[in-house]
């Protein structure tokens, strides 16, 4: 599973669940998960990105962004 860098957007409790909103650094993608710890939340968020196909989208956009930097 690829490594992701997440920013903590929000941590809260809802109906007895500890929930986290994590933003993938360098994107506008936010993943909302229930977890006991921040580390567990990051792991779950990475799994969601892999399962949804968003990981490929992130990878493609980062490559395009790097290529754009070279042409500037």
C-alpha cells in the first residue's frame, strides 16, 4: 500500500464513535473514518483510497504537477 501524508482536519465523537477527518496532503481529498487512534485512522484512510481507486488519481496528478513545475 502506498504511503500517504495526511493532515488532521477534525477529530470528534458522533453517536459514541471516535471519528477523524483526514486530508491527503497536496490534494483536496478528505477521508472521514471511525477509529480509536490517529494511526488507525490513517491506516483506514489509506485503505479507503486504495479500494476506491483514488490512489491512482493521486499518483497521476502528482506526476502531472511535477511535470508542470519543470516547464515553468
